[in-house]
């Protein structure tokens, strides 16, 4: 009886010891990341966290000048070359004009969707702008579409984090449906009336002049007129990514890369994302909202592995593929 009691006490002590060390490791981790001597680790951590939903974590440890210096250092390395990316077709439906492929890079896995007819790509916008966003699967269903990816980012004036307010300029079917930047210049990601992907700085008054039919605001641009434009690793760290691009024949490319899942996919840098588009011969490509927003839906099912344990995130906009 005494022996059993001693074993129980010893087991509890071991658990307490392990628990104490785990808590200590969690407390010390950000200090090691942001104040430690490991510059490469710090650069990746700052880029990843500062561009996530919680930039305040970085700001608690580093001044804005220090953050800017680290972020800017990534742009001084020159445009880097491509990488080995393996591809495996999982859907090839000629009748629907859609192909889906699994892709795998050095540190990431993801999905690529190719849409032959660019005029089928539309922008879905939450029905309740200013109140709440919707899941990508809901936005696809609302439009009677068959596929979709998350599109632009959102701002959060009420601190609810529910994707109610699309950030920048939002255009749906040729109509400016939301504008929180006045006539300031922002990077536009959209399609004109010919189905051409248009990216670049624009004001609200220029959208109509250029016949923009569907658009959100986000960035940075990855490939412009056939030229890679990301220097270094892009300065945004490693994370889940979403992007959109187009080839010379008009084919639209959706890319979604999983991340923050060490046993599956760590994530991608902006350079990684750019190189995926280059591998698919995109002449124009741009980064969209990433992190826990990154998602690809096809035929009513989420195709990639979501990072968020709560499932699909509520967001304001999605690029969808109509029948």
C-alpha cells in the first residue's frame, strides 16, 4: 500500500515538473524569439507574426523602428530563383474547365486550381457588410458557384474580428460596394470586362475608367507583366498563403498553401508563393489575405487543410468560380 502511495506521489511530482517546464518554455519563447541571438529565427518570427492577426505581440517586444528594420532587411537580397515544386493532378474536369493539383515545395503543401475561362471568376461579398462576414463555403453557395478562395483582407473597427468590413476598395459586378480609403491609392486585385487580371495602384475614381468589374485591395504583387518582383523572401515570414494569378492565354490560377502545421505544412514565404505562380507560367500574380483565412472550396468541400482549429474563418470577400 505504501509502495503504491509512493509511486502515486512520484508520478504527481513528475507531472508537476513537466507542467512547470512547459509553462516556463511558453513564457520564455517570445523572449528567445524577439530578444535572442538567433537573427534568422527572429526575422522569420517577426515577419510571420507581424503580418498575422496579432501584430501587437511583436509590438510588445520590439519598437516600430526595430520592426521596420527587420522587415525591410528582407528586401535587400535581390530577386531569388525558383525552387523544386512537385505537382499531382487530383481533379481534371474538362467539361467544367477546372483542374486542381496538389503541390509540394521544400516546406509546404497546397492546392492549385486552374480556371480556363476568366470571365467565370466573380467576387462574392458578404451580404451583411458592417455586421458580419461569411465563410468561403457560404460565399460560394450564395453566388451559386462551384469553387472559391478567400480574397481581400478586412479591418476591424469594433474589435470583433468577424470579417464585417472589407479593407480598401471593393468592386462587385462593376459597382463600388465598399470604400474605406476615400480617393487614396491602393493596390487593386481585380478583373476588367475582358476577363483580364488587373493589379496595381489605383484610386476609386480610376476603377470605372479601367472598366474594373470585380476587385479587392491587397498585395503585394508577385509577378507583373511576366517579371518576378519579390526581393529576398518578401519580408512577411512563413505562413499559410493565398494568391491569384493569370497566364497569357487567360487561365486564372488560384493558389492556397497550408501552414502552421509542423507535421503537414509549415507554410510559405512570399517568394515561395511567387515561384509557384512562375512554375505555372503566370504573367501576373498577387498575394491575397493569408493566415487562417487561406482556403479553397470546391463542390461544397474545403480542399485544403485549415490551420484554424475553429474551422472556416468569417471573411468579407471571396473570388468564386461560377458554373
